[in-house]
């Protein structure tokens, strides 16, 4: 459980700390670490249920995509009210579980990089194994985005340098592949599912893909090594640039950079709530950034290698 403080707490930032092999909870206002719970080694990505009652953490099992090894084969189910891992879902023989997301029906999807397979769990809270699986259609499948209705998913494949459209619910539909650039990794799907934005790390480009036809309709040069993309308000995108340790704000319609903000470390992952971004950085720090004026509100120390994060309200973690 969380540390007792004798008074109600405010919002809590939940943060995966992959090289400390734990999930930690930080008071947003004071930046105090309230608790940490152990995760399987080198867990990376996280998905949170719509009611904010549970989180799912994928067990990647190796530190980076360049590291050798079979990786992890489980998904940690985290009870957020109790602040504990309730159980693990065994996904063997599928390994190096990385990309993870929930569709609009609450079904969980997880991408196996080792086997290039997208797994689905129809009732993830009670699942003991995947409900179904489809081939990603690429090699070294790392991250994906899923449509709200769960009928389409888009996989970024690091080794085949492709983005593939797959049908998670129907394995008879063959994947459709497109080559957006060299080493596509970060991606963001528009809320209506019509447009997919993909960052190509080796090409230093950002492309907009029309999902119905799977064709590239726009392309722009980015700063060096764009790692992740996140949707913002008013049709803007946040791009995390590893190469020059910065974040860029991009207009999604015109594909033009509107602003850039240097950071003290390499941006590894982010979570956006309104006009605020929480950004995990190398150097074991996390920054809260006011996006309306591109200014750092606070920076705090974390455990080793902060990664994916999510902002929770007090009632979601039993801290009130």
C-alpha cells in the first residue's frame, strides 16, 4: 500500500522504472515517491483500464531492442486500488512482450517482438492465456496502435523497416505492409482512426499514413532520431527527439514544426494530460512540462531508467 501521510493526497504519477524492475508512484505536487512495487525484470510498456482500476505491464525481459535474448513472457496485472501486482498472465511461448494497449471494448492487445505476433485477451482481468493471435507481418515488431473498435492495429517493425496493418480479430485477413522510412518506431493513431503518424528513427522523418488505403500522404524532416509521438490538443503532435535531447510540437495538418524545447536528457517516454506532459529522461529524472508555454514546471529524481508513465487521480490509488 501507499505510505500513510495522515492527509489526502493529490494526483499520483505512476512510472515504470525498467532497470530498477519496478512500478513506482510519485506525488505530483511534492514529487515524493510514495511506493514502489516489484515487476518482472526489464518491464517496459503500460496500459491502463478505462475505469483506472487496473494497469497491465508488458514483460520485455531485456533492457533494449538491441540486446540479445528470448525476453519476458508474462503480463503483470496491477490492482491500482490495492497498489500491488495481483497476478501474472503467462504468454509462453511468446516472448519479448513490448507494445501493449486496450481497445475501446476493454480487450488487451500485446505485441511479441520475438515471434512477431500480436496477442489478444478478450477478458484480460481473468485471462490465463491469450484468446487469439495474429502475425504482425513484419520483423522485430516493437510498438503498435489499435483502433477504438479493435478491428485494426498498426505495427512498427524495426528490422523489416515496415508498418503493417493487421486485423486482430480475423487472422484470415493478410497484413498490409508499407515502408515509411528507416526504423519506424514511434507512432500515433488519430482518434477517428483515419490517420497514422509514424516516426522513422534512422531517416529522421515523420510521415502521415492514410489508414484506409495505407498510403503515405505527407512527410516532413524531423530533428535527429525521433523516438516517440503523442497526440496533443488542437491538432498538434508532440515528438520526442533522442538525437538532440528535445521535444518538438508539430502541426499534424501542415506537418510543420511549431516549436522546439531542449531538455536536460534524452526523452524516453511521455504521458500527456491536457496541456501538461510528463516526460521520462535519461539521467534517472522525470520532468513535468507546461505545453502551453513549453516550460518545465518541475523535475524530480527517479529510480533507474524511468520509462512509460500515467497520471492517476487520488481515488484511483487508494491515497485519498
